């Protein structure tokens, strides 16, 4: 079975084509600047040189067509025709309370996704565009939606409800949903495999640390708490997002700065986080370089980020009645040796400590805790696309 995994952003399409017989990636790529001048597709067939294709791409339908053409091209393609694609799996950011699992896309599901747009106005519309484009270009090919929020639907009410009048939850669905669920699910399962334990026996804290960052408490295989909330703004200080703040700051700033709701939303989502704190960049690599050169605001931004991660790890250990493993993943978690060390400095009370020699690793699965540590620490590269492909295969395998 060959499965195409599609992740549509507002002006981009990421994709991977899997051969599910051995879960190998036949090709992957990224199409950028959809709807803008200078669209570019970077296509990487397995075992071959990258191919860069330039040309204006008007919309997601044209973009999907370009991707399919690249996959079937005689020179750099990896399949002879679209008919070899047995199913398509889509990343969908927000499924609200409608979807606790991945689902086969039907007209009823599409109606529900439209209703979820109010929860994720920036993310769900391009996800829907991608599904519609595949439906148009690949009629009859089954499609599956895999939701960022689904893994966190096991959170109990005492973990996901805000201290607002209950009617706000009943009328508007105001609650914590959490995101990065596909990543948290994958790395927690991989940690259990590396520990040669069953998920139901473990309490794992997964740290998805990138420009967007979140932490999850995974108890006995189920998410019981996570740092992001109603939107991906809550929780940790991130690249450009403020993370959790006193809600009274919002009307205070709006009055003092004369901001509209749209402007304060942009301020908190695009101008805050380590970018706002450091005044340098949202890229942790730039901030780490500046910190090495003695920039005090860069040093402070890194310390604040590490401190907030460490606080969440401690609180989730308390929420689960202990912890057996801590996992670092995503761009920063997988690659920043210094940040992992900074975060874990002070967690010794949990019964864990980083081994500086083992911690000298980037981008590959490894245990980095000292030998004999009660709580294991792992670096595990995430693979959300593989999770989407596996769910798609499982759902579509028995379709007539």
C-alpha cells in the first residue's frame, strides 16, 4: 500500500509518499509561497538529488497537482501514475471535541471541519483546502484526517476546563484542547519501546520544543494534561508566542497602546516569546550565539524558556504521581545540547541527571541520562508523518 501524507499550511504544502510494506519514504517535499509570486517546490526522491521547480502556484488545488506531477514525473518521479496512490492522510490541526481518533473523510466529517474553523481560523482552512484539492484530483481515493488535538481528548475535565463560568464551555467550547498531539503520541510510544516496557506501565513527560512548543503528561499511554490550551498560544514561552500570562495584561495593553483585538492577538502571537524578550530573533540558534557573546537579554530569554519547561516537567510529575521518562523532541529538543542541559539542571530531585557525554547527540534517538537513573531522559526525533501514514493504512486497509 502506498500512502501520500499531506500537511497543508496557508501558503505551503508538505508531503511524503510512503511504501507501507516497509514504511519507507519514497519521496518527500515542500511547496512554498502558494498564492504568491515566486512559488517553489523542493522535491526529494529517495536516493536521488533534490529537484527544485519554480513557477507561480495560484491555489492549493494547483499545488496538489504540481506535487502529483512531481511524484509521477519520468525523470524524478517515484511512481508511474497517481493510480498507485492507495490513500491520502491529512494533518488537520483542530478537531475540537468531535474527533478523538483519526477518521475516514466523509461529507459529514467535512461539515464538522468547517464548524471547527472558529477554533483554528489560521490552520483548519488550508487543511480543508488540501482535502478538497485531493478529492478533486484523485476522485475515489480514500482520505483520512489525523488531528493534532485528538491525542489530548483523553484529558479529564479537571485538567481541561478553565476557571470560567461553565456556560462558556457549553456554549462556545472554551476549554483546553492541546496541540502537537501526533508528535507527543509518537515519541511517548518510542520511549516505551526503547525502555522495553508497555505504555500502560509508564508515566512519560514529552517535551515538543521548537518555535512552537508544548509539553504533555502521558500516563499509562494516555494524555492527561498538556501545556497548550484553547489555542497554541497558551503554555510555554515560545519563539514568538507569549505563552501563559495574566489575562488582565490584555485589556491593560489594549488601553495603554490603543490596540484592537487583532493587534493584541498579533502582539502575543507574533512579537512576543523569546523574540520579544531577546530583541534578536525567534530562532534559538541565533539567540544561543548571542548569549555566548555576552548578550544579557539573549541569556535571559534562554533562561526564561528553560525555567518554564522545567516548571511544567515538575508540575506534570506531580499530576501523574511520579515520572518514569522525560523525552525531548522537535527542532530545539532534538538538536540543542545546551538547552536540554539547562532544562534538566535542577531536576535531580526527580531521580534523574543528564550524562554530558551521552547528551552530545543531535537528531537521533538516544538515552541521555546517567546510568542507573531512576527517571530516564531521551532524545527522540519526532515522526508525525509516519503516524499519519499508519493511521491512514489502518483505517483504509479494510475498505472495499
